C-alpha cells in the first residue's frame, strides 16, 4: 500500500513539474519582450532609481505588463497551450486531494492550525524530522509546540502531514502565475473560474510555506508575499476589461 501511495505522489510531483516548466517558458518569453522596452521606467521615474522601488509595486507592474504583452500576442496556439496546462493542473489537483484524502473545505482549517503554531511562537530547538508515517512520534512532537484539546489533536496532525506532502510536490509559484495572471488574460470570460482555482492553489502554497517555516526555518513565513497574492487576486476580480 505504501508503495502505491508513493507512486501516486511521484506522479503528482511529475505533473506539477511539467506545469511549472510550461508556465515558466511562456512567462519568460513575454518577460523577454518587456525587457527590450524598459518596462520599469515608470517606477524608476517615480522613485529615482531601480533600487528604491518597493518589491510589491515592482511585481505588480511586472504582472500587469505581462498581462498586456500576453493579451496583445494571444494566438490560438498560445490559448490552446495554456488551456492544456490548466487541464493538467486540475488533474494534478484532483490526484493530490485524493492522495491527501482532503477536500477544499479542509484547507482553511489546516492553514488556521498552522498559523496557530506560529502564533504561539514555540519552535523546535533541535533537529527533528516530521514524517506522516511516524505514527505516535508525531503526537509526541506536536504536543511540545501547542497546548490544545484532545479533540483538536487530529486537526493539527493532519495539517502538519499535509504541509509535509505539499512541501515535496509544490515547487515554484508557477501555478499561481498560470491561474491568476495568464489564464484570466487569454480567456477573460472565465476569469472567475481561474481565480477561484487560484485561491485554492494559494492556500496550498501557504500551507506548504507555513509548515516549512515552522519545521525548517523556525520563524514566521513571509506573510507579505502571500498578502500580495490575495490583493492581486481581488484587483483582477474587480477589473472589467
């Protein structure tokens, strides 16, 4: 049974790597065209030099310029390619949720649980290895970091296990770029569908990061990074063109 589950996880990891590669290729081509036109000039003029530009403003402008570039050069080939990658993401997500035995409703609860671990601020002070297969050892470890009622124990364990597996299969943020930046641009009439998927993907990445920051970094994750994505999603939702 363990061998079958590991094979499932390897398939998910492979699919997401394919998605990342496809998205990065499309993004890099659009970015290359932007660099030829000095897309940062408005912010350089505003702040005096490139080093003074706040990262949020820089990234927001980059994404908006990428969207303009993709929209101006949309072709049937590009649209088909992106829709195919979207189909791959949906399939990979379905396999992932099946492997983890969770639903989208569970994500909020898991994320909240991991946030509570960070809020307490009691981090591991020595080398530990978290592994969902370690049974009761997981309970011994987590009891050191949070005081909770017995009826909540399973929630925290499941949240940690989910973070462990997501840390393995999720690489860079290409799925967010796909769902929030590229797809709403080439298929505007279905943008709310893509943004809804983007919000789900964002929760997955946050669970991964909150888990990794707790186990490996022993500090709060870069919360501003995730707040940027939430704000950007809301902005794209409100756009009418």
